[in-house]
C-alpha cells in the first residue's frame, strides 16, 4: 500500500485484526519518505510484515517509472533502519519450498537443508540463510496474491506499465466480482484464451491474469466492510494477505501480515 496514505489504508484493512502499533506507524511515517529520497524511488509501498519467533520483518518496496519492472525490496527489524534485499532467483525459490515452519526473526539464521531434504545437497547448498528465504517468500507472495483492480494500470505500445490517470475506481457492482481484479505479475494464462474471449479484452488494460481462474477455486474471500463502503479481499492461500478498494475512488492496495507460510491444507478445507 502507498506509503503516503498508510494510516488511512491500515484502518481500512483492520477488520482482519492485523495492524501496527502507534510507535511503528510513527517510525514508518518518518523513515519511508527518507527511504524514497535516498534511493531515488518514484514511489514507496509498505508491503507488510512477516512475523518470526523472535522478531518481525517489516518490508517496503521501491518502484520506478515502469510499474511492471522488478521492484526493489527492503526490510527492517524496527521500521527505522532499512536493508536492501537482492533479487530473487529461481534457485532461491526452489530451496525455499523445502523449508517448513516459522521464520526465526534473525536474518543470519541458517537452515540445514541436508537435514530437511538430502536431495538439496545436490544444489551445492547445504544451508540456506533466513534472509534468502525472506527474499523468496516475498517473491512467492507477490506472484501468487499481489493484485490490483482492473483498469488501474495501462500498458503502453512500448511495453512499459504506468498508472492509469483516468482510473476513477470500480463501481460497487464490479468491485464484488473476482473478474474485476488482476494479478500484478507476469501473465501466464492470456495465451490460452480463445479468439472469441480475446475479442472482449482491451489490450491496454486487460494484459494481466484475472483472479476468477485461480486454482484452487474458492481461494479468495470477498467482503464488504465499513458499512459497505470498502471492498476487502483476503487470500486463503497465503493467510494474512488483505487487499482493499474503495469503489468509485482511486484508493486501493494490499498488505501482508502473517507468518510467511503457505496454507497447503487449503484444497482439503474447501
């Protein structure tokens, strides 16, 4: 969610019980503008918090002019001092899948992959630092459940993605539909659509995957809160991911407050 509107945005997603203390909100309000200035980001988003056993990781993302370009990610243990994370690699993602259980809250903590899965030694990676697991988990969550409303971003003929200045929000009727929300990541299902389905799409706005085809079906919860003035989507696959949108306005965003563990039991719960 946008750093400048953080206090108001956090109040809109507070229905799930997650949030930040006044001290942490004040710390973020002071440090995020400095973060944007020092790293010369065009925008800074507060991504959320991954809670560990002995501490928590607070995550921020820096964006450039092209919103679809890889984002810079930073973490902090106190919401004041920030450290830049490296980009996630496919090897990191594969190794992170092997690690189960809670985060410890110590970036230097090492997981022994040889004890978890002897085949992991074949990667020449007998251990994995928690910082690498943190990088992979953020990437997994963004790919799986990082979402935006339909029409909020446009794709130019040159391939870059920018905020749609003409976007005035979804209507209340459209905001209740899963098809009105897109995954804000590289599309994978658009090539599988038939010519008849593509005929109803606008190439400038419908360039992302819709939530209506997510697997498993039923992995999203849609609710109206604040007297029906806010639409809230919650992921049941990554518990703790909450998206909000105020219909007929430009206010939207998502935040994660959880343990960084995927709900692998979801198919058996539906």
